[in-house]
C-alpha cells in the first residue's frame, strides 16, 4: 500500500533556485545603484545663511488712508488691512520669514509710510515672494532685497 502523501524530498526544483538568484541579483543591483551620492530634486540652491530685509511700505494717495491727528496713519476702505502691526511675509522654497509693519507716519507729500524689518530670510533662493498684509504677493530676486532699504508701494 502506498502512503496518501508522498514523503517530501530535500531537493528543490530548479526554477525555485533560478527565481531566488534573480531576486537576489535584482536586490543587489538596486542597492548598488542607490548607494551613490544623492542629488536634490528641487533646482533651488541650498540655504547657507539668512539675511534681513528692511524697508518701507507706502500708501500713495489720501483716499487710501486716514490720519490719526498725531502724525500717524492707517489704511482705509480697500487698504484697511495695511495698518500698524500688519504682517510682512517673505516666502521661498527654503522657508518663511515674518515681520510686521511699524511706525505709521502721514508724510507731507500726501503719503502714508510704514517701516518693516524681516529677519531670517534664507539666502541663495531662486525667488522671494513678499506679501504685505493681505495684498497679493510680489516676486523679487535676492539682489533686490539686500543692501538698500526696500520700498514697496501699495496701490
């Protein structure tokens, strides 16, 4: 009488050894191809430091702001978001830096001026988006934001 289940043999089929060898070869190839130096996916240059952006924001006509009677001013109507303490955001692929509008002054030329300073802006970026209060952001190059005071006009 024969057993219902044949006794297992210790020999494996050739196709199993071939599959194991192919899998090991594939794993080894993937490991060797991925062990080289890494390159960044983004095209922007790496951040090596930071700088400070300082300047003034101007409201250009008497209809866009009110005077407070003490030499100060604040935006009105469509410019109501341009006030003392409003945020100044500078965004890049390397990060975000935030400052605030300060020291609003109604000037004799009929404009309203706010000062701002934004610290911690990453260097070496391809583009810088500057947004004052809730205004649309404007794009600048690093050279435009370094050195002299930046003058932004809000219309």
